[in-house]
C-alpha cells in the first residue's frame, strides 16, 4: 500500500514509533521513514488526557434526518459506508462507530469506545495484519499503555495458553490478563458491509424512538443495567454524527422498548422490525466493538420465536453473549489492567448480568451453563459499579439477584453431575438448602416483602427464588420414583409454599398491570408452578384440591397474559388449558361420588 507523498508536518513522533519506542523523523515530513518502509499510515501521537476528554466529550447522537422519518435508509450513512471500503475509516452517524452507549471517552475495544476519526484509527494493510501478533508481543509499554482510543483489547488466556506464556516474559504483573493491541481494519472484522440491506440503517420517527427509549430505561435497565443510561442518552440527545450510539444496540433497545410499551398488533410488528434490523447488523458483524456485541446479544434475549429454542430465542443469544464475553476475558478480574475505570465498571456489570441470564435460561431449558464460575475471578458487584445507571437503578435487587444466581449456579453444577449416587444427590440437596437459607437470611427486608405495594423488582427476585425451590424439592416423576432413599419429609411443604407465593406474586403483578415488564424467565416460573398445582389438585384431600384449583386458575390467567408477549407461553398455555378442563371434571366426579 502506497502511504502517499511526503507532507510537511509539525514536530512530534507518530503513534507507531511512539509505541515501539524508536526515533521518529516525522518532523521532517509525513509519513516518517519507519512508516514509509512498512507501508503503514503515519498518524501523529496525541498525549492522552483522560479526565479532560471524559468531561468535555459527550457521547452519542442520533442524526435528525434519520430519526425524523421512517425511511428505507439514510443515504448519507450508506454513502459513507461505501467510502469505507476503499479508504481509511471516516466518521459518520452510525458507521465506523466504536462507541457503545456506555462510555464517555473514546475507547475502541471496550464496552464503550467512541467513534474513531481518521486521526485516531489506523487502516491496517495486509502486511500489517500479518504482523498483528508480532506488534502486540513486541510493545515496550505493554504494561503501561492505556487501553483507550485506537486500542484493541487482547485477552491472553489462562496459564497454559501459548500467548500467555510469551507475553509473561515481557510483563511484570502476573495478575494482568488484558493487554492492548492495535486496532484491526473493519475490512477484516466485518462481512461485506456494502451488502447490508438499507433497512438495517433506518429508524422510525423521533417521537417513537423517544417513547421506546424512555420505556426501556424506566422499566428494564434499572434492574438489568446492560447500558449506561446517562451516557447513552447524552449520546442520543447530542445528535452529533461524529459520536453516535451504537446502531446495533439502538435497534435492540428499541425492540425491547416495543415489547413493553405497545399493545398488539403494533407490538408484534415493531418487535419483528427492530429485531430484523438488529439481526442484519449482527450477522454482518457491523459492530466493531466486541463489548457492544455482548450487550446487544443480551438485549436480544427479549425476542421470542416460539418453538425454535436452539438456533434462536434466549438460550441462543445468551450463548453468543457468553462466548464473546469469555473471548474478551470479561470473566477475569481486570482491576490491575490499564482498562479505564469506567470500562472496568461496565465489564463487571455486564458480566454479572450475563451470569444471571445464563443460569436462569439454562435452568429453564435444562441445558448446561455457558459460564463456569469456578473459572472466573470477577469481583462481586458493589454500589460503585452502578455509577451512571440513573436515579432508578435498583442496586440492591441487582446485587442480591446476582448473588442468588451465583449460588444457583454452584448448586446446579454440584447437584446435576452425571453419575452422582443417590446418597450424594441428597447430600448435595442439603448443601443447597444451606446455601439458599444463608442467602435468604442476609436478604434486606424490603426485598422480602410480598405485599401489593412492594416493587416489581422484589417480586421478580422472589419469583426466581421460589421457582428454584420447587425445582430442587419436587418429587421425581412417578415412573422414575424407584429410589430407595426418599426425599426429605418437608420437601412437599416447601414446594407447596413456594407455589402459593408465586401465585400470589403473579396475582399482584396482574392487578398492577406489570406482567408485561417481566423477562422471558417468568414463563418458566409459571410453567413450574402450574405443574406443582396440577399435582396438588390430585390430592386425596378435597379441601386442599379445591384451593389448589383456585390458585391454578389464577396462574393460568397470568400465563394467558404472558402469552400475549412471549410465543412459548402460548404453547404452554394450550397444554394447561386442556389439563384444567380434565382436572375440573375429575373434581366434579369426585364430589358427586362422595355425596357433596
């Protein structure tokens, strides 16, 4: 690649020479002799001033002409994208953005890197790409280089990784697992961007976008803080084409907003539209920033395709989020790395939300977890990790729900090991009860409340807890109940009490019109409860059977509301509607024969 004619330039080293700690003659003309010899772009080194840039550079806008009308695409955006194929990256409203909604400073390769300009991003040619590993391992300042704009994060793996072995010869701190590497051209990380359908770049009216964003940040993000609200909204409102929010994340957020804000048929139409656009960008690997890919995948768990639960739906998207996060090293403590403090907070928060989603979705489908916490050393969440989430942040809920899911993860791995003897199985159940009882005893009183006035977040926490109790303690299926070791005598009481609690909580959510705000895990909670109540309705005691039938009807009505939002709930609803009719008929027959 021809670096171009030599141009007079102000004094100072270029970024490449500065990183390699070699003499630079850029003051005599650009490109310098070193860059000219290797065919690299000669970009001036700019001294980093983190605090100044963090305060003075707001994040992320939405171009007015794109947001004001529902058009097939922004021609300006597409024109810029076409330029991208044959020239060094150029900034525009959406394309070539390495910023996520949660980062106030330029930060390529982290959860919130900002849009890179030609002066801060190097278009790497074929020869340089082939030297990517050489460049990373030969950095003299690999221990001190701040992972900021133009830097790609490289996770070197565990101690048996060859890359880890090589880089340890150049580093002083063995607790650092994340290192800087030069950014790679979009040409090597994306798939034919010029072929992305124009629809993927379209946005509806600004009024609708405002409405859906507001709903998301009021009803979803406070308890599942995937995004930094303050930074994302600052980006969005600024409408600065040089520093936009991630288009992939924006389309995904709008999908979630449509899920909770609109009624049918608008809801189904909008969700399908926003999901389709996000999926187009996702499949083309449009988003440069891998952290944004994790965030977007977690948001896309709000999409439901009904019976397809392997290649789509929440289990699929959690798996993508997990693989991407593990590849980035989000599961390792980044406290000693040169990642900026803001991004360290985002990594911890997103990782623990991923753990929550992974445990709950894996439990729902009866499949292996993607994240093994025995291989992770990310510190627990603290209040400081919620800076920037907004005034509605549910700090106590997130911390306690994370802790509950972490304990559930350990219990499931110990309890479901293949080949576990019956005695070991029961011993693991005792250990599980001790872990859960310890968690419950430390739970703040306001999160234990079951009153109608309690928040939706405390209800969601109790739904997760009580659902897990039933799954742990319910008896095995009749044909599998051949064990010589019986369950604890109080397991039946635990299951019945948990089912009653879940029914009461859903009844309150229905009265408050809050069922629409529940995540997909709520479908499995009702599924578990209806199975438990179905068993109780077959009890020999008619008083208990009638009470179970009443609760069954309440749960079934709540499931019918969920079915308006989640397609898989509709499938389960059909199963229990037929079951309810048969059971009610059986109860009537029983009453007649007993002379009621």
